[in-house]
C-alpha cells in the first residue's frame, strides 16, 4: 500500500521556535539543502504521510520575504494557517483578511487563496492541512 494511508512510523516532536529560526535563516541565505528556496520563498514540510511522520495530515512552515505574494492556488484540503511572525494578508475567494502574529485563519477546501507579506519583516506561517496530499508539490520541488 505504500506510505500514504499506512500507519505512522516513529513519533515526531517538533519545536516551533527551532523550525521558524531555521526557516528564516534559510530564506536569509537564499535557501539551504534542508530548506530550499521554492518560488521565492521557503516552504518546509515537517510532517506528511509520505515519510510516515503523519498518518493523514501535513504540516510545515512557510517564510515569505517582505512584499511577496504566493501564487493564487487551491487544493482539496482544509488548511489552518497560524501567523508566527510578520504581518500580511490572506485572501480567500476575494475576501482579504489582514493577519499578524497569533492570528489563525482557516481556508475551506477548494477555495482560491493567496498569502501576502507586508512591511519590512518576513511573514512566517505555520500551516497544517488535511487530508494530506497537496504538500507533494513542495516535496517534489525540494528534491530537484
């Protein structure tokens, strides 16, 4: 059956401060082997069924440079995005939601959405979604 849909392997513990510091440093460095620059930002996947760190969900960190907007996209997964650092907005189906540290935004499945970083500081977003699968585009790009 492969990894997807199977049981989790080893239990995983992650520290949010360490994840954020490493991802921010990677953006400052223009990307690293562990945290490659993908489409002008850092997208780091920390849990996914593909490596048995999760059974059905995905989670990670994205770091956007100041003034950056993600491409408009959608996916079948429901997404939870928590702003860790910086300010910006998350636009969901044409509704612009201003965000800052501590804000949590839920994006419904199949909604068109875009995240934008404002100001002089990087926007750091901790995200998780389920069902997993959409993270494949980041995993494949980080292996290139």
